[in-house]
């Protein structure tokens, strides 16, 4: 039952936040924050369950098609759910001072999008999963289209078309899977466990797997399905960018880990070489393009493509160590990229520009912002001792046995990462001061956010074992395939 | 004779309404009588269903027919409520006749939906069509409306001519006027020509490619409530006939004909969505979108089987609800006395901030048309995909995916236009209580059935028996 609360509280919070701005402009923020805090309070104690599935809830939904409203929580989905809730809270706090128009509707969309994402991480019925997958999309489109920056319309349309269009592939895929399963066993069901271990063979199985793979890779924004990502992330308001980069991208990786690999072990093994090379291509493509960006926000968006290349490799080398690394990298990347988008948002608010060519020498004016900025850029780069390093290292370590060439290339990909990171720090924070500025540094609210995120990254970097322990049962249950 | 009570009740109310208008000309009274008539006819449906089954020659009084009747009558009721608000804006245009036409057209649609005999089929079709021409051209101060009426008149007459000639040929080939006999005609050239002509007429009424040319002009010219009727009711009635015909023994089409229908379906999906892309007029967009939706419905019809038949009805109900909601928003925003309805995308701009409730309804309707959750259109589209995948109609399903993605673009453009920040104040719009009531009911249904569709699925299954 408490699993339903994880969905109901944010949904309800959104509905309450919408009209609340008539009473007081801060009320939607307070309601949203309280709702997320309540959700977190529900989610945190669930970890102390005894069985493998920490919680489980199932009622029939559309019996005509054997669809059920089946939610379940294991270690991996617990981690991602908590990440969603916590970063959702940050995305609300980050715009606390901004003068947001129609603030009630803004927070309603934020909360609904988060609820949809939590649903994606919890659903154990394939159709229900798809339902949430589509549901999280519309509010995000609104956030981009209404509160985005100058090119928001194009960005919203691109985001919508890419993710919705690829979503239809998921729909066809799961329908095909369920009907093939019905033909084989006589039972029409969309339940995850019922379909597990019944991989449809032959071309049909491969095509279904391919459809799901394409959809998830589009969401993950790996090369060459990344086209929507730079413009969307750049144009979204800060809170939207944080949710997009830190959480929504992760749903693609989650889909690959939870559905593609376990449901289609043979077919995904066939596809693995291509997926691995796509991963390598993403790493380099993202890094090289990030290096050439003048727009700070765009630069971070391209680094996401690069990091998601590691995730793609980690998923398709198919061993427990790499999968551990993937889950870990998802969390670390969520924290570090979220922090970076908050910093760039703060910069844009102060300088009214995102262009690196108009920054430079910021360290003198904004010492706190700049030092946090440098810290998180280094964290994203994968500096040892910080969270991302652990994830990338585990992926590379796990991949080496299976695909040494890929691993070597991916590791070489860390060199351009260092390049773009250092260049970004250099251009934004160091160097000569080009413009006279009279701007305020981080206040206590922003400092507190940054300190919390920095502490999380350091903790993930120096003591990763607790997170690995939580994810371990889910990973081992996925079984180590060929 | 309780089984045909809904038809009788409608007939009675047509007479009552005529008498009422003759005694006292009052639009609210006419609207009230019409509304009561629809409700009364709806109320007789449960009783009619429990009547003993009769094997009539003229009407097929099965669960499916009652189901279609219920939907058609509900749409008629909603439009009568909506119309009462809409026509109030036109000061020097008496609105009573609109309600007479509405009631007559709905009666015709019900007859058509139930017809098991070629004569009654034609009778119902003509009753509906002639009344609809009046409904389309009703605001006589608008030249576009008159133009739309004439266009619809000419093209309807042509399609009727095709239909009659086709039935004539079929009668000649089989010597019978019963739908079942006619469809089971032997495979002679004469019968094939007859069937093809009937198919052309059906294509006109369903407005599928290549019989869709009239759609944008007529939809754009018709006043919003008539547009809603035009978009929904004739299609429901023709679908009821097609569903019954495909369920008859010996109605299986030859493979060649199936290919033709498949091509028509694919072209309708693509053309409807592609042509809508460049439009600025919401009514035209809805018209093109209806072409695409009928293409989707043809996929479900081609899929046949149990899943396919349920999919057809489920999708038809969804389409009816959604179109009523979309046209309803336009109706509430419009003033019948003005030179035109609020019908361009520019009229919708900034609606989220000036009329958030209407914008929310319109967004829900557009999401439903686009097939997005939490609207019912999502489940409906899933149903058709399921039917298509089940029968392995791969290339049709592929076309449907491609055209759906194209369609997303213009649905989203309209939503984004409504969400634009700096809004010009919309034209002075009526505060139509009736229209808003209808919108509330319809959007609630779209939302609730989108989240929990099982009751409707169960109902449709029960109706189809």
C-alpha cells in the first residue's frame, strides 16, 4: 500500500499546488516541498524490508488484456526512487527566489513529472510501465514550453516528438511480446515475472528487443539518438534541466537494465557488440562536442551524452560488476550533473548569459559559486575520490574481461573529458575579467544545497559500499548472462 | 414493440417539438424539449434491451445496435445542451429549428445504425444527411456556412447516387434487399461493381482518402455544434453498419478488396495527419485529424476478430467523446452572432492564462486525440495497436506509428499555443453555462476512462455479445 503513497503524494501535491498560488506566491513551493518530504519519509524506511522485493502491490487493472496495477520495489528501484525524490526537492529549492510566472502550475507540472518517473521505477507490469513512461513526458513538455528560455518552442517539440515517437516502439514491442507469449502459453499477460524467462526466439524476438532498445537509447540520449538532448537541456528552466538530466535520462538506463537485458538475454547478447560500439561513439562524440561549446549549459548537456556512453557499455557487457557500476554511475551522475545545472542556472540568473565567452574571471567576483562549480566539473570528469569515478571504474573493470578493446577505447575517452572539463573551468572561472560586474555570490540557501550535494558526491566517492550493497541483490537476481 | 422504443420516442419528440415551436417560439424551450427527448429515448434503451428478441426484417435490434444508439443519443443530448448556450449569442437568428434538425438528424442516424435492410439504410441515411445540411448552413449571416452547406449537399447527393446505384446493381444480382443477402452476393461483375459503389458511398460518409476532399471546408464552415455532430454522429452510424456487415456470414471480402481497404486506411492516416500540419484553423485541423482517426479505425476493422471488433467500438466511443470536447471548447469560446467562430490557433493563444479551465479541457482532448495518457485516447490507440499486432498487420501498424508521430506535432502546436505566455486577450467569449457543463462531463469521462478503462471495455464486450 505504501507504494501507492509514493505515487499518490506527489500527484496530490501537484493538484494542491496548482491553485495555491492564489493564496500566496510561496505556497505552491511549500506544498510541493512538504509533499516530497512526505514521500521521502515513506520511501526511506522501506529499505529495511526482509525479502528481496522490499514492497509489492498488485491489483487487476485492465483484466481484458491481463494488465495489472503491479508495483514493486527492489534495491535498484529504491535507489533511483530516492534519487528522484531528493533531486526533485532540490529542483524546487533552486527556483525559490526566482520570479516564476504561474508558479502554481509550474510546481504542479514538476510534481506530476516526478510522480510519473517514480511510477516508471516502480512498475512491474509492462503496460503500466509504458503508461507512466508516457505520463512523465507531458508535464515536462509544459515545463520546457512555458518556462523555458528563448528557443523553448522548438526544444519542447523536439523533446516531445523524439520521446513520444520512440515510446510507440515500446508499445508495439510490449504488445508483440505479450501476444507471442499468449501464443506460446495461452495466457495473455503483461506481468514482468510472467514474461521473464519466456524470451520469444527468432526474428520476432530480436525485433521486439530492438524496438525497446531504440526507445530506451533515445531516452538515454546516447549517440546517435541524442539529437533532442542538447537543445532541450539548454532551453529548459533550471529546475527542468535538473530533472531532465538527473532523473529522466536515468529512466532509459533503467529500462535497459530492468527490461531489455533480463527479458531478452539472447537477443541482447546478439545486439551487444553494436551497443558497445555505440557506447564508445557516445563517449567520444559527447566529449568532442562538449569541448567545442560556447554555451555553458550546452556543454554540460554534451557531457551527459558522453557519460551515458559509459552506461550503455556497462549495461551490455553483461556482468555483475559492470551493472553495479551502471547503477552507481546513474546516481553519481544524477547528483553531479544536477549540481552543475543548478550552478549554470545561478550564473544565468546573475549574468543573463550562458556564454562562456562572456564569463571569465568569475572566481574573483563569485568565489563560492566558482569553487563549487570547479568541484562539480571535476566530479563529473571522474576525479578519483568522488562518486563518478567509482561508477566509471567499476564499469571499465567489469568490461575489461568481456571486451578489452572497447574498454581501452572508453578509458581513452577520459582524456577528452579532462580536456573539456579543464577548459570549462578555465574559461568560466579563471582568466581575465572581461566585464565589470556587480553581482551577489551564493546565499545561504544555495550554499546549503551545494554543500549537501558535495557531501553526497564525496561520500559516494570514499565510501561507496552501502550503495553497492543495496543494489547488489537486484544485480545478482538479473543473472549473469553469457 | 418495446424493442424499438428509442426510435419511437424520438419520433414522438420530433412531433412534440414541432408543435411546441408552432405554439410558442422560444429557443430555451426548444432546447429543453430536445434534451428531454434525448434523455427519454436513452431511458428506454434498458427496457428495450430486456424485451424479447425479435427477428425483424428491417432492424437489427442487437446489443451492438443498442450500444451505438446509446452513444449517438448521448452525443445528441450533449450537443443540444451545448447548442442552447451557443445559439443564445445570435440575437436575430431564431434557434428553434436547429433543435428540430438536431433531433431529426439523430433519429436518422439511429435508423441507419440499426438498418438490416437496404431501404431502411437509405432512409436513415437521407434523413440524417438532409437534416445535417440544414445544421451546417444554419447561421445564414455567415457566407462560409452557406458554402459549406452547399458543398455538403452536392457531395452527399453524389454519394447517395452511388449508394443507390450500387444497391440497385446488388439487388439485380441477388434479388433481395436484405443486407445479409446483398453482401453475400455471388462474385459476378455486376455484384462486384455494386459493392464497389456502396464502398465509395461509405467512404464519403467516413471521409477517408480519397473521398475526403470536402472535409476541411465543410468542417471549417459549419458552426461548432454542427461541426461536432458532423464529425461524430454519421461516422458512428456508418461504423455500426460496417461492424454489423463484417459480422455477417459470407461477408468476408476478397483478398483484393482487403488490399484496397488497407491502402485506403494507410493513405487516410498519412494524408490526414500530413495535411493538418500546415493548417492554422482548428476546425480544419480537427477535420483532417478525423480523416486520420478513421484510418486508424479501418485498421481495427481490418483486424476483425474479437479484439478488433471491441477495438472498433471502443475507439469510436473515445473518438466521439474527444471530438465533442474539442468542438465544445470552440463552441464555448464562440459567439454565434459573430462573423465567425473562435476557430484559429491565434484564437486559442494564451488560453491557459485567460480561461484555464477551457484550456485544460482542450489539452485533455488533444492529448486524447494524440493518444497520450492519462486521456482515454491512449487506451483506445493501444487497443487498435493490440488488434493490429494480434493479426500481424505489420505494415499497417507501422504506418499508424509513423502517422501518429506526425500527428503529435500539430496537436502539440495547439497545446503550446494555448500555453504561450504573453497572451492577447481572447475575443469577448460567451459564458455558456450549458457548454461548460457538457465540457465538464465529457472531460471527466475522458480522464476517468483513461485511468480505469475496464468498465467501458466490459460494457462494449457485453454489447457485442
